[in-house]
């Protein structure tokens, strides 16, 4: 992974988010406050606007810059959470001398842990973490076993979809939906949905390159 | 959606520019990062800074001025401001005595102010407001939301800071007021976030949302629309119940704030006040101070909230002290 692949991934994430505007907005209106899509889109556009600045950077520095940019652009809860993810990922990569699939999986996991710390949240609270935590552990497990990229991307797409679906019957205990009590049951979480869309987009990009 | 709007991307900038021009004797606005400060910056006192998503006007920028806030950081509509805004605002108004953040208890606001606080090169503290008693503080929630009671905290802590009180004393007063304040809101219609273009939630002419949040987030339950006295009675009962749950005295003097959520006329707000004051009096609380109007809004939502703050000499004195801001002014 280098800054060019990071820019490609950012572009893929951006188009996927734009393509899912209706789904994400609909979920957020049901049990949120209707601003999630707008905020995520603003973040995607901010990253697109610094593409040229990211290009000469190392992967570590590019991820950190993305984190800082998201922190000052998105706002809301998503801003600090996504920022913490990329800054956590950057910090983990910095500590490693090499770059391979396992190192990347470990960095992804470090990013997810940074989100958990910032949001003081766990799995099962009807948030983005219900997608991210299973993806992080599956990614690391498959990378550990030395599975080929195509197997990893196929499996992660399934896990991300299952993670999203798992939020449907959860009570929300974090975020705006937490005031709803049982009324949140039966609805998917919008933050989990946007994470699923992003991870799926990156998996599709990676598998199209590895073919 | 029908709104006074040019380009939704520029709505906040255009509105803030108008705000700053209209009140150019009192405030100044900076952009990129965006924050509002007093025109005459205060010296040698704790700097009181608040902020939050836009769409709740006049909160918070409308309360920047003598006797209240030193700076406010407006975020995008219903979206917390970002740490760079808070850092720039703190840099601009810090007067050597530390910085106190007043933050409504929402995950986004808490996290952004927390990250700003971690980066702040000054002595600092934070008061979180959580006066909304619609959300029961159980193991199922991140905690109660900060709503209209935030105005009372900002007014009184702002007053105390003007006396030269230190950071710890300002924080203590803010937390005491938050503890002695309960609010509950009711929505008759949804609000429409301009960039979304559609109402946040569906609600029919025969329904109301009891316990609605100031972003249109659903509250306790959807109920059938009924006469005002019956709605107000339920709201007052929720507040009295919350006072009890907080183990506050069952009688005493209160400050009663009836707040419009954006599209409810004053005529209805005073009608609500009339019933609320009578019912609270019957329950042993005498209304010693009142405020009725649009102070913490939810864009264009029709609806209202009722806030009661149990006064003591300290809180009463700081509520009564002179204040001169775009949205709140007396005695100066």
C-alpha cells in the first residue's frame, strides 16, 4: 500500500457513498437525525480535494493527513471517530518496518481500537463497530493464515454484510438512536451501513486489481 | 422544502455573516475555522466557550457578549463543530485564566470538544449539560441530552466568570445548575435539515412526539394530539418526576423557561407558560423567574420545551446580573 493506492481507495469509497445516498439517508432519518450522509459525503469530498497533497507522502503520513483532514471537516460524532481510525492505522503502520497483508490487517485493527477508545463503545451497541470489529478480526485471522487476497476480499464482503444485518435487532446504546429504546429495533444503523459500503468498495477495488 | 435559501453549501456562512453584521456592536465572526467572539474581548477572566451544531439559533452564537459567553463555535447544521474551531476560538479569547467549555451532552459534541481539550495549551475544564429528562438515564443510553437548560448554565456561569472567579468555581456552578435543571420537549411537526431537503421524521396531524430532542430525534413515545393543558400536564409531571429522581427538594423557587422549537408562535408559548406555571405552583414550586421565547430551536420544528431550574441565592443572583448579547439582554 502506498499513497497512490490510498487515493484510489478514497475515490472508490467516495463513488460508493454517493451511489448509496438514498439508503444511508433513509436509515438515518428512521432512527437518527438525518445528517449522517451529508457529513460522510463532506469528508469524502475533503479527501478528494487533497489528493495531490497526499500523492508524494508515505502511506503512514497520507493516512495521518487523512485523519487530520477528516477531523477538521466532518464534525459530529463521525469526524472524531473516522479521524481516530485513520490516525490509529497510521500510528500502527509507523511502528512496522515492512508492509504486507498482515501488517495492514494489524493496522486496520489498531484503527478500529482507536474508534472504540474515542467513542467508549463496544460491539453490540448498534454502531459502525458492529461492522468494523468482525471485519478487523476476520481480516487479521485470514492474513495470519496466509490466505490469498481474493479469499480475503470475498470473505470480508460477507462479514461486513453480516455485521450490518446484526445491527437490525440491537438496542442502540450509543449515539443519537440511544434515546429510542426498543423503537430502534428493526432498523439498521446508518453508521454501520456507511462502513459496510466503504469496506465493500475497497474489497471490490482490491479484488479487481488482483485478478 | 420551502426555505429562504440561495445555495445550501453557503447557507451557514451567509447567515453568520448577516448575524455578525446585524450585531457588529457586540460580536465578530471568523471563518475557516469558524467561530464568533465578543467585539470587546474580556481581560483577566476565565474564557467561557461553547459550541454545537447550527440550527438551534440563537444558541450558541447569540449568547456571546458581556456577562455570558466569550466565544461560540457553530458547526454545520445539527453537526458538532470541529476541534480546530475550538482551538482557534480558545486562542482568540484566552485571557490568562483558563478556558471553560460548555458542551451539550451528545456523542459528537463530547468527542470533538474532548479532542480539542487534549490539544489545548491552556488550563481547561468542561461542563456537560444534560437537562433533558425525556431520555431516561439507564444502562441503555449514553446519557441524557443537553437542551434548553444550557442557556441557564451559559448565562449564570458567564456571570460568575465576570466576577473573576476561577476555573474550578465556574465548573462547579455549571454542574450545580445542570443538576438542578430539567427539561422536556414536544414536537408537533418535524424539522427539515436544509441539506437533506426533506422532513427528518414523519408525523401526522393527529400525533405529537413526547420527549423530542432538539435535532428531531424521537423521544419517549408517539402520542395522540390532544388539548394543550393535557400535554403540558404530562410535561410538568415528567419534570417533577425528574426532580424527585435527582433527589432535589420537593418545593422551592424556580426559573421557568418555555422555549419554542422554531415554528411555534409566542401566542402558544405563553399559553403553555400559563398552564405550566399554574401546575408547578400547585406542586409546590413558585415561579420566581421566567423566560418565554425561542432560545434553543430545532430549525423549523413546531413544538416547545419546558425547563425548570430550581433556584438558590447563588443561581438567582447570577441569572439576574447584567447581560448584553444579541439574544439575551437586561440591565445593560
